[in-house]
C-alpha cells in the first residue's frame, strides 16, 4: 500500500507549505487571528490563513456519493418538520423547563404564530454532518450522521477555496501528489456559488428589486471572510446588496411597518434575513437582542432560518426521528429506510423507560457515548469519563436537556494540518458535511439543491470538530 501522505524531503515539504499558505492568503482562504494577536493592528486589519489540511484526506467515494444523495430528502424533511406544530410542542414539552434558551426561542415562535405569520416563504441553508464508522467485525466503512444543522451552517465559502487549494497544489507542484493523488479524485466544490444562488432565489421571490439582504452576525466575528465571500458574490453575480448587522444593531435601527410588516434598516427594505448569529445563548446578552429576534421573526422578510427551523434543529428532534415509525410520518418508506441507514444510536435521557435505561448504560459504559445539549457552534458536548460526573449532578428533569449518542468510531489516518503557519503531523479523523439549500414559498418547494461539501479534519485524540472553535482544520476529500 502506498504511503500517505506522500513522503517528501524537508526542503520539498517546506516549499509546499509556503506555496499553500501564499495561495490561501492570496485567495481569501483566511480568518481573523485571535483577539490578543489583533491588538497590534488597527481597525481589525489583521488576517491569517484559515486552518487547513496540507493534503486532501482519503474518503470512500461510495460513501461520499451516498451522503450527497441523502441531502435533498433531508432538505425536504427538515422543512416538513418545521411546519409540524405538534412535533415542536412535543420537543418543547421535554426541553422547556430545563433549557431557557430554547424556551425563549419557542416563546417567539408561539407569539408570532398567535399574531399571524407575515411571511409564509422560508429559506433553509442546511448542512448534514457525517463521520465514517467501522462496522464491527469487518473492514467495511459506512457514514453515520453526527447531526443536521439548520442555522448558521458555516464554512461554505472557505471549504470551496480549500477544495481549490488542493487542486492547485496538485496541478502546479510536481511531486505534491507523489503518485497517490489524481485530479479526478478531488471533487469540485461549488458550495459558495450554490448557497449564494439559493439566497438570490429567496431575494427574487420577495419581489422588490431595490431590497437588500440582511446578514445577522456576531460582534468581532473571526470567521468574517467566510461570510464576506457570500456578500461579494451576491453583488457580483446577482446585483444584490447586503447589510451586516449584529442583533443589537438590528434592535437599534430596524423599523417594522405596522401595516405591511415590511422590515427596513437605515432606509433599506430587507427581502431576506440570513442568520450567522443567534444560535448560541451568548448571542443574546440582553433583552435588546431578544427584542431584535422577535422583530425579525414578525417581519415580512424571508428568514433563513425561521425560528421553527432553528427549533427542529435541536438534538432532541434528531433523537426523536430514530423512534420507529417517526420518519414515515414525513417521508415514504423507501426514503425513511435510506435516511435511517445513516443513523447512529441516539437515546433520550428523560424519565421514560428508554431514558432511564440510557442513563444506566451511560454510567456503566461512558466510553461508548457522547452527551449532547441542544447547542450549535462546537465545544458543548460531554465525552467518556466526564459523562458519569455530569449525569450525577443533574436531576432527572435536568437530564431532559441532553441526548445520549453512541460514539462513531472512525479509523485514524495520517495527515498534516496547518494552523497559523505551523505544520502539525499526526493521526486524524474527518467529518463530512453536505450543504443543502431549500426554498419554499409556503405552498411548494422552489429550490431543493445539493450545495457542495465541507470536510473538517481534527487530531484523532480530539473529541470536538469545530473549526471556528479551534478544534479542527478545513480539508477536502480524496475519493478512494
């Protein structure tokens, strides 16, 4: 078997590293450095390359294609879940008393529903994340779903450029691939273009050619360039202008027309509100931010996502979909079987019989599991030996805020990761994300697209997989 990544002399490896970093900096494959490193520059002018893998990481072609094939059914399913009031109510019955963040989102959902929804159209930019799992007793690898994301699905832009980086290195540097990489093994990635096109379709559906897109973002966002690429492409390819605002700035400047419910900011009507913030309790430090979220949800602007979409992105919903017969409420039996094939073991930690059984199993064999709260953004999960300690501190009601998931056992591979210019060599595992865009006008789907892919690679000993949270690097698949 050929050694991977290819062996090179120290001199050749350094030349590849230098070329890769220069290409990344020249092509906007960048992030802002940590706050303490920004202190030497004025007006947030410092940037460094985004963390990336120096070589694409091997991934089975058949499982990559399978993950892509599941995305359009997932797009449709997520939309159907978001329109199921009973499902959302059932989810909140278990979470409402123990998760104040989810409860406040649900309060907005109920209030707007009671007042009457101004905008029936919605846009979903989803990402379904998978890891390869070793089937016990064989060498077979198959994808298992880690989660589905319904709000602020990031890195569409930077993953597009990481795919281009690996193709550039292969085509420009003799000896980079060492005979182990062919160009047809590096799938083209159009995530940035397809995501932007989905947003343009929503803007067009709104029907005002003078309207803007609003991107809701976090103050001091380090991952701003992943977002900026979307802004630039909307203008260059579609002639659409965009405003970036924090929730606090929305609260200070947004005007809601009392009759039409149209939303205006600084004199510009907003056709589409695209959230790249609002998924974490830290995004709502005061009542002002919650007031802004309510204003946006009340408005005529098309939301990406609606608060209903955000609620059904809860890990609790992911767990509920594993209950026999649940999927068949929304999709045909054939599609249900296809989707179910990628499910891993997911269990409630509530007071039910199944929840009590899962609780006892987690105490007995914690190394088999991960405990997940209803949060996005990385860094929130509880692993292995920390599980019993956490569980013993929680009351039976408080355990409702978590689900228990069987760990996906991915075989480690060798690769080289680059972070702030430093080369890190070691065993890695990867997580594949498939993006999807779904636009519904309230009656029917107008857009349902597979929207490119993201590969995040991390050290084998690292539990979490978030790039922005500092755990992983952006990668692209080498299809084998």
